[in-house]
């Protein structure tokens, strides 16, 4: 086999599924008896890829985050893809919580993943290409070993393996 096989390691989130989960959470926020008149408000910006939650208290804010997380899990969106910030005091005695959707692999994390793969002593080449990694090798078994290794490791973001050729 003269031709190398390869695959890409990416971290992507389906924004349409996130939007669907957001719409379902909005609906539940209006319908649930304990949250109906609480004044909690949830916003989602597809352009900025973040959630903004305004709640009258930290407790209500955590309830709304829990509702949204439940809807995201049902839509097969990995919760590692959303980085929730600390609750901040906002005007009128309310609390603001911002959650950012993490897409792409940062350069520092890509270098760490690259080093971890090299430390496994597999005969593969790893290239960092922007916000993804390309892993190539003459042996498909080596590529399968890299995928198995990366699935076991936890880097704090969801990893997907695409373009396997």
C-alpha cells in the first residue's frame, strides 16, 4: 500500500441542534409552574455562539442551566462543548450567566494532543491545520489505534474523527 490513509480530528457542534434545544428550553421555561413568573430569561446568539441567562437568583439560574443541559443531551450535543462562566451580579439584583460554545481545537491543546500521540510511539504523522489535526499513516491499524487512544483521553472538549480515507 503506497498511499497513506488519514483522518481529521475536529471539535464541532451542530448549531441547529443547539438552537433546537434552546427553543425547547425556552418553551419549558414559559410552561413550568416554578419558573413561569420567576423573571428568568434565556438568550442564544448563533453569531456569537453563546448563551446569556438572566435570572433573579443563583438558584433559579442553575435550574435554567440544568433544563438547557437536559435538552442539549437529548439532542446529542456534548456538554463539554459549552463552557459556562461564573454567575455575575447584574442590574436590579439579578444574576447573569454566560455560556460559550467551544468550536475548534485551540493551538495549545492541538500541540498537547500532538505530543500525546507522538508519546504513544505509533508510526503516524500529525499535522496541525488551523483548528483541526490531520493524522496520516501507511497503516490503517495505526490510525485505529490513534482513534482509540484519543477516545480514552479527556481533553475537556468533544473530539470527532472525520474524513477517514
